[in-house]
């Protein structure tokens, strides 16, 4: 029982670091996005030469900001959720519903990962206009998100089941 608790605690600490990395990378992408739009405005109105590559870079960065932020939201359990019915259940049933929800979410993440990898492979020969990089870099963000959602929700499913069979309470983290 104590060994399970230590394993869960250490693994969740690792997942917290991975989540922090997602937020850091999304934040850096957001700063780059803002800076490039500053360059776009300066180029358009001061230099009278619009940098056309900014729009394509913005689309690419928005994908990473969105998908990395979504994966972090899954880990932190800050996504919109309707818990009215779950909260009305008894404690034991709530645990089963949470396990089921995390399992479904992990399945969604796996499907998203597999479909995105297929898109990644398909788009490798197509170049993004103005940036001259493969289109696959745009779908890589969705593949990363799917993989991260699978890992975050999948591990939480495993931890909940381990705690259920060990007779210990799974400690819910507070929303950040």
C-alpha cells in the first residue's frame, strides 16, 4: 500500500513537471505570436512592406498554444465539466464515474494521437506557404496533445484503480 502511494506520488510529480513544460512552451509560443504581430503592424504601417509570413506562423503557433494548453488542462482537471450528477452520487459511485470518465478521455487521447500521426505522415511532403516547412509541423501539435491526454488521463485511470483495489483514497489535486 505504501509502495503504491510512493509510486503514484512520484509519477504525479513527473506528470506535473510535464504539464509545467506544456504551459511553458505554450507561453513562449504566445510571446512569439505577440512579437510577430508587433512586427506585422510595424512592417505594414511604418515600413509599408507587410511581412506575409506572419499569418502562417500565427496559425502554426495557435495550434501549439491551443493543443499544449488543452493537454495541461486535462492534467490539471480545469476543463469545463458537468459534475452535477456525479456529485449527487455516493462516494463509491463517484469513484467509478471518475474512473470511467478518465478511461474515456484516455481513449479519446489515443485516437487523437493515432489519427494525428496519420495526418503527420500524410502532410510531410506538403509545405506550409511562406514558411517553407512541412505541413506536418502543424499536425504535430495535435499528435502531441493526443499523446499527452492519453498519458495524463490514462495514468490517472490507473492510479484511481490502484487506489480503489488498495483501499486507499486517491488524493484529488486542487484545480490550479
